[in-house]
C-alpha cells in the first residue's frame, strides 16, 4: 500500500467498502453490452456493424460498447471527468480489458486490420473545464494493451507516415456520443481512412 492509499483510502463506488474503487462483487454487477446496434440508426445489428443502407450515409463501420451504463459506471465516470480522480483509469481499463474478449467482431478487427487507435476529440471548452480529455487518458494505455498504434489527435491522421499503410481506425471514448462519432468518422474519410470503428466503455 502506498502513501496516497493511506492518506486517501480507496472506497468502492458501488457498496462503499474500503480497499478499491470497485470491489469484486460490484465488478460482477457490471453487465457486458451484448445487444449490438448499428451506430447510425441505432437499430439491432449483428456484431454492431453498420447496416448496408446506413453505410451510404456514414463512414462509421460499426460500434462496440463494452458495458451497459449503470449507476456504478455512471458514478465512476463522473468521478473521473468532473472530480479529476484520474487514478480510476487503471480500474476502468482493467475491467474493460477483462471483457473485451467477449466481443468477437472487435477482436477480429484488431487482429486482422491492426487499426490506428484514436481518442475521440473533446471540445476545447470541455477539456479546459476538466483539465484533460478522458478519451486520451484512458486511450493511450488501452491502445498499448491492444497492441495498436496510438494517434493522440484526429488532426495528426493526415501524415503519410501514419496513413500510408493504414486504412482502418478505432475511434475510442468512454461514453457513446452518436453525433461526435459520426462527425469525426466522416472527417477521417477525407484523410484516407476508409474504415472507422467505434469503441466505447459504456452505452
């Protein structure tokens, strides 16, 4: 146990037991999001892939949400975003990685396409208010764990060294924001990235 844990002991966000941000019982309370939807029309879709008709209107090829958003995740993400409890990052990444294997379509995309990994941009106003972009905070370590090339800003996905051998990109955020994802995915099409997939911790 380090000094910070002694001075500021971690308390479970679900049941308020001491020792960790999420105890074993409360982690089991989180529900893997297995009801997949098309990211454009939000209707049921196999593996979260964008329907063929919807693909005519967006560059976003599919959506994977690791969990359903519930009160525990909502509280955790509020603490991270609004209260600046950035060491929640490790807890959130640990539980996300333990469940990503259940999302077979995403695993196949990662293994076969080796997409670039890009955090969803945050408005300057919101980033200044929070002091950081939670998608960047979580995304850098997540990309490393998945063995993917991390690109910190959408604007950087235009250099030949990055797009020359990449036609696929995994766009990441903690929460699903339909309009932001669609907008960024469409902007990337003009930079040579023809296949954009969405990954979020919770929907």
